[in-house]
């Protein structure tokens, strides 16, 4: 069994994700093999909130090149947008 901190890797803090916090939507980088149920349980366990919905998307790494020929690729990762219930408290981690 995986632990909650193995599923939730880090929060995604961008201008768009911070504007979604007003609607109680939070964005996280998660483990690639985690499903929506595991992500919801991990967020509830770590932050003590109630999750209403989880949306996930696989983010493919950009192709990058250093020099001429050895074209490489950044690592691919998985992103989860978590929506909390209306009666749930906000996650203080995202408040500045």
C-alpha cells in the first residue's frame, strides 16, 4: 500500500491554479500510476478536507536539445485538479 505522501508529490503554483483556489480547486503533481480514488483519499488524509471531484491529465515532457544532435525529452508527469466540497475548509497551504 502506498502512502499519501508518495501519491501527492507537490502542489502546482501558477497564476491560473491560484485563481482556481477561489472556487476550491487545487492543483497537484501526483504519481503517474495513481488513480482518482487514491488521489482523493491522499488529499483528504494530508489536508483534512472533503474532496468532491478529481480531474487528472497526463503531461508529456517537452522535447529539448542541448547542442546539435542528442535531442532529449523532459520527464512526463501527471497533474490532478482536486475540487473540494462547498462545506469543506480551504487548504491553508495555498493561501499567501
